């Protein structure tokens, strides 16, 4: 009996610990020390990497995975095959209707290979599988343990095809992103060793200490703080300082604290300029020495400062002291403390791509959701806030800055090709479907949520979300729970219908009829997704008032969004009822029009039936 009692006590304690572990927040940490030598003639490089990995999970790890992104740029790779088989391939990766990857020669393709790998000083077995390195551990990594991986690797920079590469169309020599062996993320859902098929990312935070040795004529810009500016020069040194370079190469030493990626661009013709902001952040700009783009790039600099101030105010403080805008890549792509953007654009386009990529610094590089599984939380939230920013700093004067997002979403619905936003980024049947789902529908998630809970509450939710979850890899539920705490409303239905299904919103005014000296309005729910309704009434004298139909499952009501108009709050509409009616205390001949959602922020797929007008 004594042993039985001890066993039951042990079992009870163990289950309690397990239960606590299942609800306990944790995340891994990966600190990189890298030393790289780049040959600018062959575009080949060699590197040594020391990775200090901390297993903060409650799990014992028997193997680890690394990403080898450059291996995607080889004929026959998964990226190449996907490019050739998807019905609407990315035009940036095509030439004359054919995959640009498929035509790469041996000295043009990319590769990234691990030559040696040791775990705590002992060699370990590893297998290269396309863009993933599988590492089998002889000694498991225990919960709470810190361990060290020492690696030697070599790579070849591919011709610029997607995001990274050499010799871009604009003549940038090196766009070095996804260039080093990068450990995969392990979180509460397990490992995420996704093959690189040109889509999204998920990374582990840590400190990066990187040395890059390269031809002395090349200027480098990107992630991190330069540690040896007085040895380097190239616009980093203090004003008036003269830097003398000995030898044919320079070793650039960068440190980047608490980031989950590291990129750099390099070119012998880069102009390097800086702008120091009042909040202490220094903005760096690197662009090709071409007279035809110089004016736009100089004018871009104060706009970048304006954009950063906008995001600091409306999301939260940017946590680093530096941000670099670097000409390179194949459009625009965000990285830690930096971005690649193509530079030969109109000024409006240049500002637009800068604003979008800068906004990613908050949503992808500080909050950092799993982009592969929840791309809409990054791309969509970024599109939302950058649309607001552009409307302000470029004085666009748009009444609805998100019109383009709604137009794209409606096109997707009408195409019949929509897939739920829970679809993995690599699993969309069409690039079109992915793009609209992640960018447009993701942006509408926020714009429409503002309609549901009120614009002030939406912006309050964004700021609290950033403050509560920065550096924590939040999930969709984390965001909607934040909104619930801010509003004291139940919003799970909104997250479920909008992101986990392809249910659509469609409400209509079925009839407006006289009832004696009063008027009855009958509305119908045609789509499956429920919503609360704002209804505008315009009388024959042009006077306006609103009616609000709360959604019962929200268990709450938003404040009057039209404070200048009188509002009548009606009884709740329970979702299961397909129709709803209410009475207006005036005769029908005094009513000119009745309109559902005058803001047009509710993504109703058929707005033709949203208005009744007196004939």
C-alpha cells in the first residue's frame, strides 16, 4: 500500500508538471558567430560558424535541422519544379516562358554545403536533403541545456533569381540573403524544416556576430552595427576621418542583437548616406552611383524617417538603433534591421516599397509569427499599416486607403480559387490565391475588424498586441485574444470564419415597406459569415441617422462610429436566423434611402443589395 500511495503521488505530481508545461511559454535561442570570406571574382565563399543553441523547450531533441537556402537555385530543385508546374508562375523567375532556374549553368547556380559539423566538439552525422540539412545527434539536447555546434561551410552565390543572388538586373553585385546555414525553428508545434520554394520564413532569435572579408572596393550594408568603422571607412567612419586600407581585402565586423536573420548587400559602386533621427535611430541608405536614380534616393531619406515615426506611434517603438535601406534583390524583401529594394523606380513606387518593407520590421522581425503557416498576419498586417502610412506621408487623401485590398479579395472570391488562410504558404494552388489571401484578405482582417469593434479600439489593440507579444512569435489566437481584452467582446467567431474558412459575408435589404405611419425594414443574411450591421437612414430632407444591429455572439456593442449622427441600437441578431426586421418610427414617404454599411469596410461580396432607395 505504501508503494501504491507513493506511485499515485508521483503520478499526480508528474501530470501537474506536464499540464503546466503545456501552457508555459518558451522559445529557443540561437546565437551565431560567423567568419566568412567572399571571392568577388568567382562569387564563391567559405565560412566558419559557431552556433550556441539553447533548448528552452520541455523536450529532449535527438536531431536538429538547418536551412540551406541557396540549394534552391539549381535545375531540378523543388523551387524549380514548383515554378515549372504551378499554373501562374512568378514572372520575376521566368524568362521567355521558362524557368530561369532551369537554365542556370554550373557556375551560375547556387549552392550551400556543410563540410564539417561538430556537436560539443564531437563530429556528428548529417545528410543534405535539398534545402534542408538533417543532423543526427549522438548526444541528445536536454530541456534547458545550452549546446554548441561548430561548422565549416562553403557556398556559391547564384545569379539573382529570387530575393538573393549576384548581378541583379539593376547591376547590384551581391544581394546576400538566405546565404548561410540557418538552424530551423523548433516551437510548441515542433520542428519547422520547410523546404525553400520561394515563399515564407520562420526563424530563431539570437545575437549575431559576423565578420565578412571581401574586396576592399566593395561597400557593405545590411543587418547589424558595424564594430570597426574606423578600419573600414566607406561612409561609416566619423566625419573628417581619413581611412587607409592595407591589402586587397577588408574584414567587416557586424553585431546584431536579438534578431532572427542576417542579410547584407555589397557593391563597389554603392553610395552610402545616413540620416540621424531625433529618437536616436540612424537610417542608412545604399544605392548604385547612377545619376538617374540619385534624386529619388535622396528624397527617399526623409520619407523613411516619416514612415518610421508613423509606425513608432501607431504600432510601438522600433527596438534597434539602426535601419538600412539597400538597393538589391528583385522587388522588396524585409530582413532584420534592413531591407532589399530595387531602386530604379518612380519616386512614389520607391516610397511605397520602402514603407511596406519597413513596416515588416514590426510585424515580421519583432513580432515574428510563423510566416509559413500564418502569412496573412505578417503580409496582411503590414499591408494594412503601410496603406495608412502612405495615405498620410504621401498626402494621398484616400477616404478608404484599403480599396485595393477589397478589390483583390472580391476578385479572388469571384474566381472560385480561394483557399482558407490557414493553408500553408507553400500549399496554395495558385500564386494569385496566395497573394490575395496573404496581402489583401490579411489587410481586410484588420480594416474590417475596425468596423466590428471601432477604429480607436483597433489601433489600441495593435499597440497592445505589439507591446505584449514582441519577440514572442505570436499566433492568430494571441491577436484575437488581445482584441477581446481591449474591447471586452467575444471575437473568436471573427477569427474562425475569416481565416479558417472561405465563408463569405453577404447581407441584403430584402424589403422596405409601410406599416401604417411607420416603416418596416426586412434584411437577410445570404452569406455564412456573421457580422454586426451599421445601417444608414437618409430622409427626404437629406437628414441622416444610423441604426446598429449588434451580433449576438459578440456579447458586446461598439461605440457609435458616426458621433455626429444620432444612433439607435436595435436588438441583437442571432446568427442562425436568416432574416431580421426592425421598425422605423416614421412613414415610408419620408425615407429616401436605407444603406447597409456606409463605411464600405465590411467585405460584403454583393453590395448591390445593400441599398434601398425610394423610386
